């Protein structure tokens, strides 16, 4: 399966995977409004390549089910909170 990957112009480190380049018809209008202008990044052959920040099997399944996959950035780590929790344990 070859998918087109787009980067969000509004949300940092947020990517949209779709089955056909420039065919955003399966993507809900509200999501596209939040996503902002989609900047084409690349075409990716998922059957031949692993992804750095997403499980390729999950991406393919979501594209088959709903026509797209939205990759969100990982949650930020609150280092101060972790430090305080570690201090409490000692």
C-alpha cells in the first residue's frame, strides 16, 4: 500500500496519511479545518518500509477503515513533575 503523507500547517509534528495523493474526500471537513493547509511531504510504500513515529499496520488498517490516518505528536514530558515524583519516592 502506497500512501501520501501531509504535514499540518497549524499543528506542529502532526501528519495526515491518505490513500491517494491530493484526495482529501475521506477526511472530515472539521478535521481539515483544524489541520490547516496540508503540505505534501512524500509518498510512502508502507508494505516495504517502517515508519518512525507510527505503527505501519495500524496506519494501513485505519486507511482501509476510514480512508485516512492522523498522526499526532507524542505528549510532552513534564520533567519537573517526574523529578518531583521521584523525589517523593526516595
